[in-house]
């Protein structure tokens, strides 16, 4: 590749006046070094005397010009690669989520290797993955009926044990997990929930056709959407619920439902100013005292909305989340 890049660098240099380079040898070497980092088709396009930099520039392009021209040609391929990576990640997350059902329902899975089972599950075609999930409850029932112990899940999948139940079906009432792009009020609700849980902003993604948002693999939740009006509210004006209160427990449980993979990060609020003569002393000093603080969550209302998205109006003691 270095030999080809050097040849194309000389082609590029030969398309301009020789006196435009302070040191032709250094220039060709520098351009060669840049071109070596890109695929041959990009190098050829950039150095093409009829369509490349030779006709796009009036003067000898700098080494940076050559680099930027190559990067511009690489951009579509890199964006396509990023899209493929996102799709692959979403498919992997979907397989991981669906496998949870198989793992949780398989008898005595607590004593088995989950990683080996997941590896074998991923090797299956989508139709067989579906059959595998549907067959596990029937396999468990058959073992219980005959008083037998199960084989390891990864072995059961590997030998196609689920194919002993060709008519197994997943419950029709089980909601289908789909990947959908979240925007609008629902996205605003996600942002509010994420701020409550972590005091940070949720990371958005950009889709070439859909715009900015996040990908979700479950159905819209009315109570999450109900948080949308607080998206632009001043968080410092929100209620503070103590970590030992029933309000905190209600929000904690709801946040786990909305954001199952996010670890809750309670906020610390100081109840007294820092006094270096007391709080700044060594812990071994008799006069040392811990600075009083409280832990909890800052939330837009004392209790989360009901699951149907409505808010309770009235005495908190009678609240029904």
C-alpha cells in the first residue's frame, strides 16, 4: 500500500507547479504517509487528475487538505458502519432480553452457567430461539411429572432439546418486544425520569431519517409520558423526598420499572453549613463531628403518577400509585 500511495502522491504533486512546494521530497513523503491510512479507492479518487484535488484546488493542496478530502470520501462508509453497529447492538440487546425468559423459566438454572447457555442460544436461528423460549415451560412440566432432573441449559439447547416440543407456542398475551424510536412527549418523560434517577441528561442518538431520540424495546408507558410537562421545569424547585419516606419508596420502585438497567443515585443535601472547626478536624479529634446531611430524590411531585398516567390530587396519605 505504501508503494501505491507514494505513486499517487507523485501523481497529485505532478498536477501542480513544482515551485509551489518548498521541499517537493518532504511534501510527497508527507502526502504518502496520509494516503497510506486510507483505502486504495479513496486514495485513487482524491489523487485523480480529472476529478480529485487537482481540479478542485487552484494551488498545491496542503497535507491537511489531502487528509480532509480523504476523510470526506470516507464519511458515508463510516456512517454506514456506525448504523450497522447500532443495528447489531439493538439485535444483540433484543436477543439478550428474550433469553432472560428462557433462563428464568428453566429448572434449576441457578446452578448452571448462564454465559454458556446464552452463547448456544445466540447460535440459533430466530425461529428456533422462539421455539426454545416456548418449549422451556413444557420441558419443566415434563420433568416435574416424571420426577427427573434437568440437564444443563446450554447442553439442552445445543442438542436441540426444545425440538421435542415442536408445537410449543408462546402465550399470545405476551407483548411482542420491538425496537422503536422514541420522541416527543414520551422522550420528554424519559428525560425527566433519567434526571430524577441520576441527576444527569439521558444520551440521545441521531437517526438519519427520524432525527434525535432514543431506541426503546418496550411499549409506551402512560405514567412515564405523564412526566413530560416537567421536562423544562426548574429542577431546583422540585420536592425533595427523604430516603426513609414512603414517597421515596414509591419513586424508587417506579424508577426501577422505567429504568431497570439504571442504578439509582440519591442526592445528598446538607442540613448545616460546613464548619472547619468541627467538620474539618481529624476523625480522631474529640471535637470532630460529622456534618449533618439528608439523602433522597428531587422529584416534580411527592408521589409518581398512577400507571394510567393520571396524577393523584389530595392527601398524600391516601395516595394510590
